[in-house]
C-alpha cells in the first residue's frame, strides 16, 4: 500500500536568512513592452498545439448537481457531505506494459484497488488553497493480460469558492468530481491511455461486501454522472477549480482560442544554495548563454527549508504558468510559490506551495495563475540540469487598436496599465481577475468592458461573457446573484451595442432582457423602492454599509436600477419593441420619483454623503443638473481631500465617481484625484491596477495593506479588471469621445485638455479609427479629427466667448452655443480629416 500526503504550506522562515523587499518594485521594462504579448503578430493558438483530453470528470448520479440548480453563495462546508462514493470499471489489456501509472484527481481521499489488490490510499491536505489534487501511483505489478477491474472509494474534494450559474462549475467547485487515467508510461510522462474515466463507469453511494474485488457483480449500480471531458467546456476552467490539475499528464486546461508564448525572467534573485549548490543562475535569463542552470543536491531528497532556492522576477504581472525543461538524467521535484508581489510569494501565496515532479529529460508545468514573482525550491533529485525555466504566458490574442498619449507621461502610463490590466483578465472569458477569482462578474465587466471596447474592439470574448453571465431563459435569478449586477448587465450591453452596433447580437437577448427587467421589478415594494424581496446580495462596493442588506446598499442599488431601466428602454427601442419599451419607461419614471421622494436627503438636496451613491445618482439621471452644486457640497467635493478615509472606495466604483465628477463639470478636480489615486498605484510599483487601494494606506508593504472583498492582505488581487476605469475615462473626458448611436453611427466629441498641453489618441469603430488630436494654441484648443465613414459627429469646441466663430478646414462653419457660451457645437456627417479651431 502506498500513501501520499500532498504538500501543505510550510513557508514561514524559509527565507529567514534573506532580506525580501516589502515595497513593490517598479516595472523593469519599457512602456511599450509592458504587455509582453503586444508585439506578437503570429500567436501560437492552443487549438493548433494541443488536442483536447478525452477523460471525463465523473461522479455518482445521486449526488450530482442538477442542471437547473441556481447560483448560491452558501457553499458546502469542509466537513459536509463527506460520505464515501464508489466507482468501478472493467477493462481489457492485451499485454502488460513495461510501466503503467494510474492518475486520480478530484477527491480529498481515495482508496484504490486493481484486481482486488489495494494499490494506493491517498489523503489531500485540506489546508491547501488548491481544491483538486492529483494522485499518481505505479500499478504495473497489479495488472495482468486480459480482463482487469479497477475499484475506487472516494470522498468529495474540499472544493474552492466559486459562484456561477453553470452546473458544471458548481459541481466542480464543490469537489464532486473524479478523474481517472491509466497511462502506459512512467510517472510524469504522457503516454497512451489504457483506461480513462467516462460515463460508462459504474458509480454508487453504497457498496456491498467485496465491492473492491474483481468478481463483484456491479450490474445494479447506476452509470456515472459525467461533466464531459476535463478540458471540454469553458465552465470547467473557471474559479481556480482546476488549479491542481497541472500535475495531470497532458493537461493544459486552456481554451482553444487562447495563445501561449514563453517569457524569460528579467532577473534571478535571492539565489540560495542551502544544503546544495546552484550554478549559472543567470542562464535562466537567456537561452543563448551557452551554459545551463544547474542544481546539485547532497541526497535524493532534502528538507524544504534547507533546499536550494531562487526567486524569478518577470518584471511585471503576467498570466501563465512556470515551465520547466529538464536536461537531467534523473527526475527532479521542486516546490513553487507564486506572488503578484515578492511579499505574497514569500508569505502567503494565493495558490499555496505546490510540488511539481519533472521527469528525466522531460518537461512539466506548474499551476496556471497570475504572478510576477516565483519562488522555486529544489527538493528532489541530485545532479539537476535545466535547459530553461520560463513563464508560459497564456493570453487572448488581440490587437491594441485604441491609443492615448498626452503631455503628462504618467497619464500615458496609466492608460497603458489600464489596458494591460483588462487584457490580463481576457482569458477563458473575461474575468474579474486572473489570480482571484478567475470568474465572470458583471460589475467588473461593466468597467473592464469599456476598457476592452476602447482598447481592443473585441467581439468574441465580450459577447460570450455577456451571454454566459445572463444565462439561459427563463431568467430565474439575478446576474451573479446580485441585483445591482443585473442592472450592470443592462448598462454593459448598452455600452457594447453603442460601440459595436451588432443588431443580431442585441436581438439574441430580447426575451431574456425583458425577463430580467420584469424580474428586477419583483424586487420593488409598493413604493417602487428596491426591497430585496428575493434575499439576494445587495452589493454596491467593498466599503462600509455598501455590501450587505443595509439602507445604504439598498439606496445605491435603487440608483443602479434607474441607470439600468434607462438603458433597457433604449435597447428595447433599438429592437423595435413598442410594447415593452413604454411599459418600462413608465417604471423608470416611478423609480426616479421613488428615489426623489424617499431616498433624497431633503436638507442637503443630495443622496447622503457617500461618494458611490451620489455618483450613481448623477450618472443614472436620478439627480438632475439643478442638484449638482448641492451634491458637490454634500459629497463629491470632498473627493481627494480626505487623507485618512474610513469610508474606502475601490478602483471599481471610483470609475463611476470620476465619471460623475466630469459630468458635473469638475474635470480639473477629477484629474487631480486620478493622479492621486491611479497615479498613487503607479508610484507604488503597479504594473497592473489593483483590486483595492487608498493613497493613505501603508507603503512599506503595499500589497499586504490592501483591502477589498471584506478582507485585507495578499489575497487581494494586483490585476483586477474593474480597476482599469482610468483608461476609458481618458478617452471619454480628455479626448471627449462618447458613442451615442449604435456602432458609432452618432458620436459626441467633447475634448478637454484640462491642464494638459496636448493629447492625442484614437478609438476603433465598426468603420475604422476615430482619431482625435488636441493642442493648446493661445487661449484656445486646436482640434484635429479623423472621422470614419457612416459616423455623424457632434464636436463641442471650447470657446472663450459665446460669439466665437468655428472654422472647419479653414472654413467658417455654423455652430450652436452650449454650456453657457463656453462651447460651440458643430456637426460633421462626412468621413475625412478635419482641422477645427475657434476664432
């Protein structure tokens, strides 16, 4: 009998003799190389290099998640549903191979029998953050030619946190899976499969005497429930649920439309020989040095705390997996810890410490995640040689089409970091973050989707994510189980439609959109106030009183509903629905009236003092321009002026705050706050924007001080798509580009240099690039515009007096005075290049 206990986290004091920097280091690469995939013109697609594995995740039918199960935030507790499940399969062998390795994955504990002989008993470490563990075992001696029988007793795995409207994801994250593969090869080598798990297996929650024996009659057992091939559906690749499958032979777990590329470290740090020796560490930075990185150990196995170890720094946050290529005659075992910061890698890596077996002259991959730093310890083998240890980048191949440059280099860097942050989240659908949660969240997408529209003009991933977030008809729950996220689904779809103009895509949602808006109506009481009748999760922001069922969270959700119903009416009118559009327009009026009557603070004429709530009041139209001065005095005028603010705001809702401030005419104050907030992250070493931030937080351990998700510390993500809002803001409020009609059929352009000397950039549209270039000239602003075809533009030109004349390509053009005489609006309907100035 073989026993294996998976490695847990034994990190403390490992680097006790080494000094680890606590402050994040700035990026060590040029701005145009921040995204290491940006210059790749011929991506290596997963579909061209990898064939999907046929083995399936199976479980007992009696305990499988039902196909109509609803999303819930009440997951299984660690010690719930821990009864045994039994699996059997008969298979034939012509000849017994020279080496046969059996792999099992999924359960927390298993007992394995081949032909009645126990060949393995395994127990995973439930303290490990990874929910799935792979158990390998040599079963060569237990096999014989002819009929063979495998019998397995399994207890469900520990699972991981994951919230999805897909049965596949729910069952996987609950740990209710078993994968089996018998390979005719030594451990770590992917050879021909002699047996795999599939729905032909027998599976039962009860077993009679002798169930493990070859002659046991299992005809009365039901067939196994199957989730399909382990790489066969995008919903099996979410939420870090498959993180432990890295040790499965041949497993990639990468969608066919993604690509891979090798990235070498920019530095190899803290080279520590421990009880062994390390040579040629710098060879890892270049494959052309002529020498190989090598590690010599005094024995075949060394203690983790004494092992030779290194830290690889890839210069910026990246999504991928460590890739080891061995040139050794013996097998190697290493442990790997990732970190978005070096402090995370050392102290509390999100995926923990993971052991990796590397066969002689073979290769192996560590778990998929997002990281900048990797700590590697060499704990097994002796004379180890490596051709390379690199980061196998996993990315969505997309071209940077949008752009922004200005006289402020830090703003330029913020735009680029925002775009890169969103790109990192474009993986197996568009995620909140590629470290945690690696899942679809609509609030995150409402912000990151704008960044993606402006920067990449992506169709496939945006449309697939929107579709899966909504789920199939009929609509029986909120998007992500959050009422406000149902609202943001509508605003996110409307924003996408204005950018892309895809009527077919919009029409595919008609019935579900109507369903969703009716479902949202059922959340209202007889006063037309959001009342959380379905007991969902009222979430506005990770801030006091704004997540959980509180009056403040309900007030914020009401305002999000107003924004959603306004955009829902717009979309229904675009779809030609003359029945539902006016019905929901009436409900929109009711929602606004209820907010004004019951939620408005009559003393201040504002919606309280919270920035988030007042920002949504402005953006949704619940607050009209006559209230802006009062809202500024009561709330938004304090933005950027409170040094130690207990009522924190995430970068997520900060996008709505800076958008509302600009809409209210306070762009100078907004830009000052942007430089404090997003600029503060840049100053602290951000190479992608963080899930939570405040400029006043502790600097010496920047990552450890971050707060979000009702927690603080290293679990907080340093690459979160909802934090990329500075990128679309610069497009919208400096370049001034606002699509108003589907597919940019109409567009408002209101450029504003604020305190910049110049700015230029462009945004992709269905008919080509829309480019804007601005330059201060005397008391005015010179505007250059490239307008694509089938686009009608209203350009709001800054003027010093109401009687100013506007010239377009040196010809005086009729204009309309606006904004109390500070702007003159001209309309251009033909494609071409235009030079616009005020005289």
